[in-house]
């Protein structure tokens, strides 16, 4: 009967192989961060409503990366602004609020995130109701920006992904250095 052969060699592992595996692992680890980071940065959390006196109103949703026109309608098509009320999905069931623009073409939320203070939502409702009731000569411009959260989280994810790629590049350069040293000694 023959003796079992060890599954490993008696030689020390090559440094170039170890650093190459580490570089590949860093690249694979960076991929989810580099996909989710820009995805989170692209949350359409800024709402802009711009109306010309007696003219057209444009509603935009924008993120840190893109800006989209959501709706275009005449000022006469605006039927009002209402405050949507619901309860948070959390355990304590806090009431949450969000103003919504009601038009002949549909309803459009004016906040990306719900707020816990009713006064904030009703203040926006009162301001826009007054502006639509008395249009005047000045254009109406309403902007609500909730992009801070997406910047923090999306920026952190993207930064981690980029740092992992930089580390993988450094490991790649170390791999080349080790390969050259191994080839020179062989």
C-alpha cells in the first residue's frame, strides 16, 4: 500500500500568487459598492415646481446625477394641494405627512421623504394654495431637497468601492514586483 501524498507542496507559497488572489478579491468586493453607490446617489429626492404666471407649470425630480421632468401642465389644471397623512411602519406608529399637488392629470408628491412634523407639510400646502389662488406677475418656484441622505449613503458606498479598487491596483503592482523577483531568482 502506498503512503498518502500531501495535498500541498513543501515549498513556501509564492508571494505573487497570494497578492494576485488578494487583488482579485478586492476587485470582487468593490463591485457591489460601485453598483449600489451610484444607484443610491441617483435617488430622485429633489422636487422642483416652476410655474410661469398664467402659463405652464413644470415638475422636476432630480438626484445628484440626473434630472427628470415628471409633469408639465397648465396652471389652470392645478386643483389644489393636499397633505397626505399615514402612519410610519415602525413600532411606535408615528404619524407622517407629505404634501401632494393635485392636478387634472393626477397627483404628484412634493416631498421625496415623508416628514414627522405636520406643520412643515401644512406650511408648504398653505404657501402653494395661496400662490395658486393669487398667481400675480411673479413666477412660482418651489424646491424641496431631500438629497442629503442619498449623498451620505451613496457617497460612502462609492468611496468604499473606489478605495477597494485603489487597494486592488496597489496589490496588482505588488504582484508584478513579486513575479519579477521570482523570475529573476529562478
